[in-house]
């Protein structure tokens, strides 16, 4: 464990082996990144030797700086190769209707989305109050982009059955100040693909850019389509789609830190860049948010794509598709559980129709059995749900998941729903974020077992409390609870 008296910086340097032992000891508390039992955060293809290759490639380029592509042409070459591969997969490049596609490699989906919003905003300096139209199923990173960039967000509800926005609602939300309309392919929460062609058409008719957030699914939908799945048009083949994001650290199975943001042509991309020459230092031009950037993630992604190849991704997509079908069957087999959406990508999302079966308790029961799923709070008429991101490594586990889910559901029923003290629930329902005092937060956190150190094994009470709170209070509580965790080790 970390030496409580010195933090990360001992007075005398430590031998390498001991340092690594420390890290390994810390890592033992983490959720398992491999092995197909963690249905969020990680993307594991289960391909022998791939980790070692990516690590070697990472090490090769870890100290290379993406700040200046003329100083490190290796990085520029690899970035351009990644952008080309992503563009080709998503309907762009020579011989397509989008031959001039260009792009940038970013650190992740959030950065890609922030830059898509920035490019759209800065292309419209005439707008004093620029706005973006985003279905509520769009990733939270759009709200973050709007917040960071001082852009107004016009949310569009989703149909509670299809979980997609209604195109007429998207059209109605577009105003003269709108400079970007968003569609997801698919949404993270439910894994459903928005009506991209129709949304892009209404955006184009209004003269507004349309970004397709394919961060999650952009690297799987094309392979699923090749395998015969009925994937609707969502990429540059759709007129009106001006930019697309796809994360290589998700279904391209690259280590974390790599996403690609594509624009249909260089003119659309230009306002994404930031250049500065009005200081006495080096002339600066940054295509992305970061200035100094490690070459490690880019080289690792490059190695991953080269090693897996089209045949590899196609095979992994087939394995994943079958795993999704198996997991969906497992959900259907449990009384009281219901798929929130029929899987059309690589997400299985289910809810509970039976009030005796508390989903948050079920999630804890699954965790206790070594299966890590992701609870999603009830929101705007949509019920609470459980999200499973399915990757290829899940396939060998599918047969075990069914019985584990049934057992966990029985245990959750036996335990009964979480019952929080009525006064606590009333407080959560009525408190305003401004009324939260440090004492109140400390008391709440202590009551829920939160504080310094790892989160408790059972999170059902925390989720129940958050769910009882209005959205703004949820946000504030999250900030406060995580703030309690982020304290320096002295
Ligand atoms: C659809 C979608 N967009 C954006 C993001 C944000 O990506 P990141 O976590 O890499 O910033 C995610 C992450 O899950 C996503 O699923």
C-alpha cells in the first residue's frame, strides 16, 4: 500500500520491483479488466497476445510528443493512418460520397464531442447565443461541451418505447441560433440507433451541422452490418452528416486514450483547431484540446488495428453479436425482468417490472457473485435500468451468466427493495443543492458508508437516494461524494 507518510514521493527512491509490487497490490482492489465479467468501462476482445503487443507499441512511443507533428513524423503517420481507417469504415474516403473526409485523433469520446461542438460553434461567430440540439439519450459529454463552451443545450425527449427521439421534435427544437444537431449511433445507455438519416436531413434543411456520435458503436456497427444485421444508414453515406466520432479505445479494443473525430471536409474541421502566435514562445497550433500529447496511446491503437485487421474485427463482432443474443435470452428467462430495448448493437439493457425486485439490489447481488453491471437511474419517465456493455471476452461467460442472473434476482427478491428512512427520502426529494451544508453532506455520506477509501460493496442505498433526488441535487451529491474520495495522500 502507499506509504501514508510520504505519498508518491519517498525520501529515498525505491527499487523498481518494489514499486511494481505496490502498483500490483493497489490493482488487486480494482474490478477485473479482463475475463468478461465487467460490463462497463473496459473493452476486452479476449485475444491472446494483444495486450503485450499494445504495451510494447505504447512503450515505443510513450515519450514522443504530439505537440509538434514536424518533430515527430512517426506520430503524424500513425494518426493519419488511424483517421484513414476510421473514415473508410464510416463511409468516407476515395470513391465514396465523402471523398474529402479529414479528422483528428483525440484522447477519448468526450474530447471528440467537445471538439465537434467547438468546431460548430466557431464556424458561426455571428451567433451571440449559439445552441445545440441533443436528444436526452445523447451522451452526457454534450452537456459537458455545452457547459465548457458556453453553448445552450436544447434537449429533445426520447419516445419511452423506442428510446429514440421523434424527428419532428428534433426539427422543432432547431432555432435560428442552432449550430449543431446531434444523433447517436448507438446511444450508450440503451444501445439504440437514432434515426440518423432523418435527423441529418432536418439539420441540413436548416443549414445546420449534424454530428453523429458513434463513439460507442462506430467500430462495431459496420462489421455487424457486414454480418447481415439490419443496421440503418448512420455514417458519411448519409447526406447532411457533417462529423462523426468513433472511439478506438472502445470497440477497436485499443488501450485507453484514443478516439477519432472525423469531418466531411477540411473546411468543416478548420474551426476545431487553435493556433496562437501572439506570445514570445513557440508558435502553437493544436488540432485537439491537449497540447503535449503522449504518442503511447496512438501507437498502441495503431498496433491494435494492424494486428487485428478487418478479419479480426469481423470475427470479434460475430462473437459479440452471439454473446448479446445469449445475454438477452438470459434476461428474458427471469420473471420480472424486461429488456428495455431489443438489442440492436452491443448493449443489453433491462429493467424490472416487479416492484418486489429492486434493480439496485439485483446489481449488488450480481456484484457479490463476481458480475459487474452498470445501474442507470430512472430519468424523465424512463425506468431505472441495468446496462451491459458486451464485448467479445464475454462470449465464453454467457452460459454462466443466465444462472447467475436468476440466482441474483431470487436473492434480490428475498432481500426486498432498499428501504431508506422516510425522513432521508423526504430530504432528498425536497432539498435544493444550495441548501447542502458540509455537515449535511458528511452525515449523508457517513450514513451511506461513503467517505475516504473505496466505495462500499453494496451501492443500492446510494443509488436509491440519488434516484429520489431531483437531477440538480443528484449532480451536487455526486460532486460532493467524489470530492470526499479525492483527497491527497500525505
Ligand atoms: C456514445 C458515447 N459518446 C461519448 C462517450 C464518451 O467517451 P469517453 O468516456 O471516452 O470520453 C461515450 C462513453 O461511453 C459513449 O458511449
